[in-house]
C-alpha cells in the first residue's frame, strides 16, 4: 500500500506581499503572482496523480489553485463531472490582518465568474488559464463556517490556530485513504502550523515558505498515536534539504504574535 500523501503549496504573490500592505482586504495576485502560477502549472510533477484538491477560501489561494493546477482540475473533472474543490476555512491564514480576512461567498463567486473580464486579467501580458473551471469550486465549507468565518472568530481566531491545525491534521488522516494524493493550497504562516515545522522560520516574512513553493508529506500516526506530517525524501531533495524531518509535537511551545501572523516557537532547552 502506498502512503497517504499530501502536497502543500503556498499561494502565489499577492498585493499584500509587496511592502507589507497588510491593510488590503483579501488581496488578489500581482502580475508576478500570475507568472508564478504559470510556471508552477508547467513544472508541477504530480498533475497526473492528484486525487483531491482543497484550497483556502481567500482570493489569492483560489486564484493560485485555478491558475496553477488547471491541468489537474481538467483531468479530474473530465473523469468525474461532479468533481469539486472544497474552499475550506480550516486551511486559511493564521493572522487577523485585513489581508487575512476573507470575502463573502457571493463576492467570491462574482470574482471568479467575472475574472476574465476584470482589469486584473486585462493587464496581464499572457492569457490567464484556469478560470474556466470555477464551477468546480465548492463554497459550502465556507457557508457552514459562518458567522465565525470570515471574521476570524471561534476556531478561526489567531489564538486558536494550534487547535485548528490539529483538527486539520486529523481531518486529513481520517478522511483520505492510502490510495489518495491530496493537493492543498494554503498560506505561508499556516503551513508552519499544519506541518509543525518551524525550521528556518523568518519572522520578518512571517514564513519560510516562498510564494508557490511546494512540499510533499506523508500523513501518519507516530508512536504516541498523534497524527503528524512527515516530509518525503523527494520533497526534501527538491528544495535542497538534507534529511526528512518527522514532527512529534513533544516540544514545549509558546504562542507568539509576529507581524500579525500567529505562530509557535519551539523553546530551546
């Protein structure tokens, strides 16, 4: 039996990523971000093996999903016309800046339906692909999470991000089998929470993940029965790493707010 695999991807460059413009509400991708998506679409090595796609319900992650993974979506929707991409608030960003607060479902639907006629699309020097698959987006997880989302209340509050991360790991373990290969498009800060990996964390950037960076993990239980994400050897090699790290959740942690992104820092003994 092959292991249960998840591919994690940080969204492409958004307007808030330039000069710390975190006051922009639910920002969209920049021209550079669109270019990053085109590159990822042409180089992602797992288009033919992905079985499920999930994304955070913010505009930049939805755009990254459609623009970067339209080959995957095309394949899956061809074999199953009912194929859906859940826009899951449990994979949204950690902070409470305006840039991390999402839009209403009607606004999101209007945005993706009309993107090809928007000024953002017209300003691009190359045709932006992927929006023809917007009907495969499933906004029901967002609707079910109201009113706590998008207002960052309850489980979605920054102070509860560790609990949210634990829930998400359990969800991945309990809802997908060993034959599944899941793609998740999320955010730089939250990907540290989800993987429990804080190596190389850059406080000024709020993450060690670059825009459109991808990493692959096995979802498993450790010796204590805790669900953990273990990075694959292929993933470590592809980003120049020197070994596979398995998280154990056993280190003492303290909660820190840095640059509006709630994160955990392993205390050094």
